[in-house]
């Protein structure tokens, strides 16, 4: 699943049937037994029952209204946070590891001047603005935005949620960005993609 042009992982499933039969080596066995001067030669063959292989299903989705832009802010100035939240639900046949990673796709150089934080919330839903803020289950990342891209640009190096997910699990992840008080940030922009990805645990 990718934020900014949202792409949800489609379920996948394949079926492969394998039939195996044992080879009959009658002539060779008879020859060896006869050469050993045995009084009788016996040859037997059998076939195995067919094998069945199936693949697992892995599906991440956003219940309810999908979030296309996790963070969106114009006219920002130092110290004012921009935040967003997304709920992720997992359905599948195997436990999965979920990680967040991203890349900066465009912009004019704001990334080094943005403090960026990713948090897995204690609740399994995003907070209502009027409700009490939920606690934190795990802080996934806290640092500069450009460092996030350089250190967490793929699944292999992504930040991992608190635990493997099993079918029916739901998590909420919040993001916060704050422009730092640096004159070099004036008039700059950044455009980035944050991907939430699941793979077998």
C-alpha cells in the first residue's frame, strides 16, 4: 500500500498440483540379482499419491474511507505541525511483518528542514479530533525527513511495526511533520511517497 497515489496490495493465490511416480528399474535389478547367483529375483514398484501445493494470501487494506495523502500542508512555517493518520487492516492466511519505507519523488529541497515522526498508536483506530489522544504503542521513527528517505528507502530497511500481524489485525499509524526554524527552508517544497508493505513473517 502506497500513500500519495494509493496502491493497495491485491490478494494473490495460485494452485500447483504435482504428480510423482517412481521409476521401475526392473531389468537392472534382475541382472544384479542374477549376477549374485540368488535363487530368486523380485522387482516391485509403486507410485506416490499426488501432491498439492497452495500459496498463501496477503492483503493489506484501509477500512472505510481510504487516505490518499497522509500529509498535506501549504504555507507552512516553523513549529506548526502537520499530521495525519491511517488505519491498516490485514487479511491473509499467514502472519506478516509490516514495514514502512519511502522515497522523495519531487520537490525543491525542503526535506532537510523537516522533523518527521512516525508512531504506531496504542488504539487500532485514528483519533477523533475531539477525543482524547490515544497512547503510543511504538515510536517507529523520529528524525529529519531526508534521513528517513536515505535510511528507510525499501522494505529491507523499512521501520517495522510493533509485532507481526495475523488475519483480522488492525493497526493505526500516525505521521507528523514540523518545519524547523531555518531560513533556508523558506519557499521550499517536498513531495514524497510513504509505502506500507507486508511480507511473510
